[in-house]
């Protein structure tokens, strides 16, 4: 069953067409990777789906609802969460507090409850705190509850950002280069972790990643973007021998992309 459907999506910056009439569908429970050379338009594509950039043409339909004119907050309320290529944590906040930030959309109290510190607010805050502790444990950071986000090693910061995205209980989680900056052992652990997220949370995953071993190892489907145009789409075995994809990545002479 379709969860996300992108039809004819286009984005222009002045005279530059960054995304040119891209179509893509993601089914429930699917892992779909978007790959392409640096500057191909992958993150712009992510930013359009998550509401950071408005589209100039085309449609973004999620769970039957059109997202094109929604703000990032409204998109998140549809249960779409994301991480960023450059980690975006609150460095001066505790790890557990960073995760609680991701729950704000689901909290039911209002300004009056905050001003008067009502029982409703206190109960909601306690519930959010306990849920954040569970997510810290899920990503293997339970012993770092009281540490500042900025004090964590790089790989742990990646996991913390994913934990915050999971706090939304997303139907779709968008991961922008989750293996960036990780060593081979950490990358393999991230691969297994992404598969575990799908199994445990039942969500679909849209992934941008440059590590081809990771991409080929977990993707149900891969879409390839080059200069804002989707040049190929299909299963990993099809993509790694696709002539246009190989040319975009490696030049004319190679026979396939090595994973």
C-alpha cells in the first residue's frame, strides 16, 4: 500500500532547476534510498518533502493527504520525521532533553497549563521523560542520560538524532546520510540499526546515503538523481549495473558500482 507518492516534483532557485519533475512512491514498510553524486539535489528533495522548501510544481501526497503547502511543523504532525546531513542537536541540552524536544508536537497541554504548572502539564512532562529514557536505551545511550549532547562522540550524536526522530513515532522517517563520518564498523552497526528500526517501529524509511555497501544491503528500492533529474529507479541489482548510474558515479569505463 502506498504511503508516500511524489508526482512531478519541481524546485527552482532563480534560473537553476534543482529538482526537475521527479516521481517516487514509497510503500508501507519499505526502505527506499535516494542516491546520486554530490550536488545532485538529494537534500533539496528531502527538504521539499519535509516542508522546508515549497515546491514550484508537482504533488507530495502522504497517507492520502497533500503536503505541498504545509509548514515543517504540520508535516511533522502527519508523523514524518527526519535527521540531517549535518547533525542538528541542541548541544547545551542533555541527551534526554534532546529527545523530549521531538515529542512536543504530541504533547496535549497549552499555555495556560504552562503558566499555572497544572497537573496535566506535569503528567505529560513525566510521560515524555519516561518515553525519552526508553528511546535512549533503544539507541544504546541509556548510561548517558545526564550528559550534554555536545559531549557525545560523533557516532553517538548520530544515534541521538535518530532517537529524537523516533520520538515522533513516525510512519516515515527520513535519514540524511546517517553513515556520514562513521568508520566501517560503525557503518555496519548503523545498517543493522536501520533494519531494526523498520522491524520494531513498522515505519517506512527514506534514505540518502553515499555508502554503497549500506545502500545495496538494506534498500528495497533505489532512486538515482543526477543534476536534479531522476535517471534510474529499481532494485539494488538493477541499479548497480545501470549504465547511466555508473556513468554519473564513475565515468564510462566501469561495468558496475561496487558495494
